[in-house]
């Protein structure tokens, strides 16, 4: 939820090892929406890349940045972490046997 005329941004960042640089996975800027739905909640789905799904996982953090005034509110609610099926393996290499 991001509401206010001086709203900044909200980011989800991750890293897979201590001392590694944080990478931004997702970012939202400004108010959630305009018009009559300006006070609405946003829904975001952020898939984790294979290195982040390995044993040991990753560290995640949210970073909220305020705008240039006091009229801004950010809320985070209803986080879910789901285990997804692994992607299918790559196809086997093409064997030509002199016919390619």
C-alpha cells in the first residue's frame, strides 16, 4: 500500500551471500493508483531466480524511500513464500551423425 502526494518508492532487494551486493528484484514508485482507487493495495508476484532457490537460499529486504514531503505512507501486508516446481530440464543436445 502506497499512498500520499509525496510518495517515494518501495523496493524488494536480495542477495545470495554475505558481503554480496544487493540486487533489486522489484520496485514501485509513487502512489498506488490514481483517481478513486488511489488508496488501493498493490499486488506483486516476484519470482526468485535459481541461485536464490538453492540450499541456503537468499536474504531479502524491503527498502522504503520517502518522497519530498510528509504526505506519504507505505505498508506491507500478506507476504507469502511458495515453493514452486523446478523448471523442466533443457532438451538433449542435437546429434547430427553427418546429416545436419
